[in-house]
């Protein structure tokens, strides 16, 4: 079994080690929940303060022009684009993942008139399922069909399928899907492919363009460290932008928003997927995080992610848990999920010891691995704490079983 000293040697040779100082984390905490909420970059408070005190406080409404507020959704989208394999003018930052999925799914249905089915993964993050249900309810005769697993996709693809919505990484188990192969399979059936990249953006190189994806949505508060409630992004392949129509036709997506015309005329390009004024404080925080990410090599991030998750899996395999995450690198995102019938109190006991993960019903303990601020020695420590919690049985204490509103 690997020793802590060997982990410290890996940390000493880590090409990403210098990024740890870019993030603010409490002493004594091993943070393994960056797949749910990323850590705070040290420069974010200063950047948000600058927007509040200078751009808003002193410059007031002049900042829409002078500080470039109006162009911010495009500018941030352009900075995210290289991280997800998108081209210029194919990504915009706006709204939330749920709202953006509503937009792109409705646009996809309009691009495939006569087709009446949307396919999704029945075990996907619920907002994707709920939005698909809501959108299809607005189109007469259209239905949302949930697959037992993405592996069942081939048996459901027919000439009635308009679009398929899948998560690139399963939020429960951390399983990574083959984006290129699935996209090709869907498009061969005449349908459009929509990817949810919330759990892969910032965790590994995403290649929407080279994989031929039609649409994608993603959030920025997980691996991208944009902060709680930070704005989401959406991707529309350039080939669809002239014809795609989204239903939330707000003034920010108008071709001439300051002409104040009574009728709607969408702007050209990705801007037609904008709806309303941006959340500028949230976008300021995201911009500060992207300052860090633009200096990081995503290939190095991916290599360290796989190494960290390999280490954790090796250390926890002897314990009384079931590893639910695929061992194969090609099928693994940047988290490890462990099954335990009493996972919730086990996680709560770990949190009290300073190891922060989370729980997803009915029995999954999730641990996210964020290479820019997580060390090998911390992973070794976390596995050791988990072993002690399980062996001591302290998780059985009544207080650890009390459920909070957020698990």
C-alpha cells in the first residue's frame, strides 16, 4: 500500500502544485466537494469589490459602455470556449443551466419538425429530466422518453427522435460517456445531440467541436470555481445559429435592443440565445476564476485527476464500501462515488473530521477531485479518515443521521 511519504513525493513533483495558492481554503480541511461547489479563488473578492465600488458605485450606469458590461456575456463565453473545444462565437455566458437547457432543447425541436420524441437518461440530474418534460409539454404530440441507461440508446433511436439529452459525466457515479461515439450515433439517426457538461467542464478536456455536438449547456460553479449561483453557459454549433430559434425572446437577444421596437428580431449568431440583462456580480466572480484557469493546462489537470482518483480508489478498496465509479480511465470523470447503505451519516462524520464530501440518495457518497488545489497527501489523509470512521462506527451517533435540507 502506498505511504503518505510517497504521496508527499508526488506532491513535490506535481506540475500543478503552484495553483494551490490561487485558492482560499480553511486550514485543516480536505475539500472533496469541488464537483458540487468549487473553492473560492483568492482574487475573486477583490474583483467583485472593484465592480461594486468602482464600476457600479462610482461610474454608475456609464459602466455599461465604459466597463464593457454589455459585451460581458460574449467575452466570458469566448474565454470558456477553448476549455470545451468550441470555436469563436459558439459559447455565451448567461442565465442558469436549467434555463439554457430549456432554450436549446426548444431550439432543437424546432429544427426537427415532425419528430416527436426527446430521449434522455432516466438517472440524469433531475433538472435535465424536468426541463425536458416541461419543454415537450409545450409541443403538441411531443414526448420525453427516459432511458434506463445511455447504453440502451441504440434501441430507442428511430425517425421520431428529434433530440437526445445526456450528461457527459454521470453526477452520481462519475462515469464518463464517449461523446464522439454517442454524438455520431445520434446524428446518424437524424436527431440532434445536446450535452450537459456541468460535471466535465474544468475537470477534463471537452471536445464539443471535434465531436460534432449540436448543443451543450454547463454551469460554472463546480470545477470552474465561479461561486455559488454563478452564471451558466450554452454552446450552439455555428452551423445551427442562423436557423436556430429559442423561445425566450428577451430584449438582450434582439438585433437592435436599444431601438425599443415592439416586434422581436433576433440578433445574428450566438447572441440570439441571450434573453435578459446579465448578472454582472456573478460574471465578475467568474471572470476572476477564469484568470486562473487560462494559465492551467487541461491535459495536466486531467492527468492529475486520474492519478488522484486512482490513488483514492486503491486506498478505499479494502474498506467496507463499494466503488461505483468505473476503474477505466476512459470512462471516469473527476469524482469517485462509494456505495454504503448508511452513506449519509458516514459523510456527516467525515465532515466533522474535516473531510468534506457529499451524499446522493439512496446510498452514494461522492468525492470530487479538483487537481488545482488538491494534493496527493490530502487524498491519503481523506482515505485514512474514512477508514477510521467506518472502523470506529462513530457514524452511528444520532446527530450524524439528522438530515439537512441540502445533502
